[in-house]
């Protein structure tokens, strides 16, 4: 728990990132969870997954932009990603953070950036998921979605709900009533007990409850988890309730449980992999290490093995 908190704290330190980015070993660490630093590497990873009939959502790493030109640059990269995905014949699907589009700089700027991205996405028949950030952004993200994006973009845009948050049950009901498309995850941010369940068992129980509601009444939910027990519960539930495989998808992160991704696809489930890429990989990597500190040993082991000559 202390390790998790320390890693999440480190994930927010920009100065450390500047140091880490120049470090070769850290870059090798990152390559397990991040496709690369350029648009091409992201699209290439999506093409490789498509060969196994697994779809992707590309995420340009970066969050909490503080200047207009940074937000515009991120938007332009997303426009490029959409074109590159369409040109390569993979399903057009991206995940975007509103703070990266300038939410904290100026809401109108963020709106204009999202409209550009969504107009292109709609024209290409694709989909944009608004990633969910820390709890300070939950209400703002849901409001932004429901007042500005839901109506004009309908099935081309969706949101994320985190089962760790106490408020999520109510949010899920509102989103079901709107026929909104929801990705359900546990939540990756450090949150106070006033807003989030401090016990993992409660986060997991909440996940199962929300998952069942979304499977029964939601609009093509994305079940984002690597938790095999929960995935087993989902499979049992859809079997019992006669919910077809075309009504939902499983989602996992690039580099995490690749065996399970393939197994679920072979069993006939839709599977999507979230592929992060870009230069701003440090906070993302730290959140992945915080989720499973055993990854630190795993990554170190790989680096050591790969650096032994003759292997
Ligand atoms: C597609 C996708 C999109 C996401 N989008 C968001 C978002 O918008 N906002 C947000 O806050 N969070 C997001 N997350 C992260 C999520 O909230 C969790 O932090 C993360 O998925 C770990 O939780 P878990 O459900 O896998 O369960 P856990 O209980 O954390 O893990 C269950 C098991 O999965 C395996 N596992 C989990 N994580 C890792 C890892 N990093 N490396 C190796 N094995 C691992 C382990 O075997 C572990 O025992 C997303 C996750 C996915 C898969």
C-alpha cells in the first residue's frame, strides 16, 4: 500500500520524469507497456493486434496540459492518428484525456479541439473514448460529455466510469438512461476515502455490480480489467442472462496479460487493447507499476537478461 502510494506520488513529479526520460534502462522498462514514441509505432502495434483479430484504442500519452499551444499540438497529433489508423485499415478508435485537450486552460479551447477530433472520427466511422482522470475531473468530464458531445456525436463518443468511486452507481444509472457508451474500470488514481472505497474488496464488489448493470441495460459496455475472477463473473452473467458476445467487449492494456487477451478472443469475445504511445510515458508507467509492484521485479529481470551478452 505504501509502495503503491509512493509510486503514484512519483507519477506526478515532472522533474523526475525529465531525468528518467534520458535514462536508457527506464526506456527499456517503458517499452513493455508503451508501444513507442511516435504515431507510427502506435499504429504498427494496432496492426499487429488486428492480425489476431483484436481491436485497439490508441492513446497519445500526455495529460494536464497548461498552455494552449500544447493542447493544439496534441489535437493535431490525434488528427494524424485518426488518418493513419484509417489508412492502415484498422478500426479507428482513440482514447483522449480532456486535460490534454486544454480543459484546464480554457473550456472553449477544449471544446473546439474535441469538435475537430470528433468531426473527423465521425466522418471515418470511428470512436473516441474520453479517459477518466482523477476525481477532481469526474463531474467536469461527465458534464462536458453530456452537454457538449453526447447529442452531436452519439455512438462515436463514450466515457469511463471508475468502480473505486462511491458516486459511480448513480453515474452509471444516468449514463444508462442516456444510452451512453461506457468503459468500466477500477480506477488508477490515488483518491481519498471520502470519495473512493479504500478497500480493494469493495472496489471489486462495486465493479461486479456496475458491470452487471451495464451488461444488462447499457449500450455496448467496455469491461476494462485484467482481473480473471471478475472476467469469469462477466462470462457467467452473460451466459445466464443470454447476452450475446456482440453486446459488450473486454478491454485490456498493452503488454498486460497478453495470454488472456488471446484466450478471450479465441473464446469468441470481442477484445480491445488500449495502446499508449508518445514521449510522455512516465506518469503512465508509474501507474502501471503501482498497480502491480511485482512488475518492478519483472521489468528489472528483463533488463538484466537482455543485457547479458550471448543471450
Ligand atoms: C482498457 C483500459 C482502460 C483504462 N482506462 C482507465 C481510465 O480511463 N481511467 C482510469 O482511472 N483507469 C483506467 N484504467 C486502469 C484501471 O483503472 C486499473 O488501474 C487497471 O486496469 C488495473 O486494474 P484491474 O482491473 O486490472 O485489476 P487489479 O485488481 O489491479 O488486477 C487484477 C490482476 O490483473 C493483473 N494486472 C493488473 N494490472 C497489471 C499490470 N499493470 N501489469 C501486470 N499485470 C497486471 C494482475 O494479475 C492482477 O492480479 C484502464 C484500464 C484498462 C484495461
